[in-house]
């Protein structure tokens, strides 16, 4: 098994968990001042960068930049969907699923070998 294909996906998945909490975790604390939220979010985002940068460096040996970016967006929406349901208590609606389907279609076009 060539771990160069799998490692970037796993690193991007975990980095997106950190990113999602850095960007949207504060929504559960509407009364918290921005001067507190911003450094806390930066602190969480530090770990996201520690995973995303190696994911892209390793991934670029086997994926194109366009493929890495498309993969990143699909992972981001997937992580955010779980986060929004279980952390924020929001519902996933049909239009969210349709939008996700469009991203999956983008993945098909990014990864398909065209003649």
C-alpha cells in the first residue's frame, strides 16, 4: 500500500476538525468578546496548519494541486456537516445535500483521467 495516497487524506481530515472548531466553534458562545475569540481561534488553527501543510506537501507527490484543493473542499464540507449537526444542533436540509453533491461532482471531474 502506498501511504502517499492515504496520508494526505487522513491529515486533511484531522486538520479540518481543528479548522472547523477554530472558525465555527465560537458560535456556541455568542456573548464572548472578539478579543478573546480571535486568539483562541488562532491557537486552535495553529494545529490545523501543523497538519494541513504536511498533508499538502506529502499529497503533492501523488496528487495535483487541483486534486488536493478539491479533496480539501469535500473533506471540509463533510466535517462541517457532522459538526453542524452534532455540535451546533442544526439540521441538514435537501439543499445542503444538493450542494454537497455538486462538490462530489467536482471531485469526479478533478480526479477523472480525461483523454
